[in-house]
C-alpha cells in the first residue's frame, strides 16, 4: 500500500520493491505481469537491478517460460548501466556449453568487464574459462586472474581448488619442459664437436 502510494506520488525508488511484491506474492496475490511492468519501470528510471531481476526471471522457470534471448537483452541493459551482477550473469550464460547461446568469447568479454568492476565471483568464472575451454585454454592467464582476485579478496573457496589444479598443471608442464631441455642438452653432449673448416 505504501509503495503504491509512493508510485502515485512519483517516487521512482518504489518500482523495484513493487516488482518484488508482485513477483513473490508478498501481501498481494502474485501477478507476474505487474512484476515485469514494475521491474521494467525500475530499469527505465535508472535502477539497473530492475533489469537484473527481469533477466533472472527469464532464466529460471519459476515465474515465466525460460527465454534466454529475453534474459540476455535485460542483462545487457543492466550491464550497460554498469551493473556488475548483470555482467556476471551474461558471462555465465555465454559460458554454458549446454545452451545454444554458448559463446566463450562473449563470456570472456562480460566477465572481464565484471572483474574490472571488482565483481564478486567474476574472477573465478573468468579463470574457469581459461582452464576448461579448449579454444581459450591458458593456464598462465587463469592463474594471473585468480591471483588478482585473491589480492582483491574476491575469490571464493571453490577457486582455491581451481588454483591448486592450475598450479599442479603448471608444475607438470615445467617439469616436462625441464626434462625435454635436459634430454636435448644430454644428446647435444653425445654428438661429436663440429669442426670449423674455415
């Protein structure tokens, strides 16, 4: 009731809350159409979380039919307003190889933007692409991202496991390179010296 009165008085801050109330059915009968309307009004009035919550509605089947394209369009609107949670959602969607929209290059784009805003979770998500994606696999880059996230206090416990895995793979790679170099040096010693005929 208070939020409805606030809306009547032109208070833009009430739109997001009205969206929650109608989506969740708090104190009213749930009304998804009204929830969408209020979340859109929130976004249009400058609250990027209106677009964030709209995007979330369209990737979960609890409220509306799943529509990834619609979700992406809302997340892009929010991300363009600087919302790092929208950026992370876009990164996760584009990194999901079970979806038709799978596009690791776009995932890297949005997650890089999110790490630039120091978004929680973005460092882990971005480093995961560089560890597991066949086309973009780059353990050194993944480790660098994780270290940056650790320095900024933005790495979750799960990422420590990923970091350990990367360190183990880097160690194995360095050992293999050292063995190859050693074998190369060993075989070079076995060859007769080159005689300079000049």
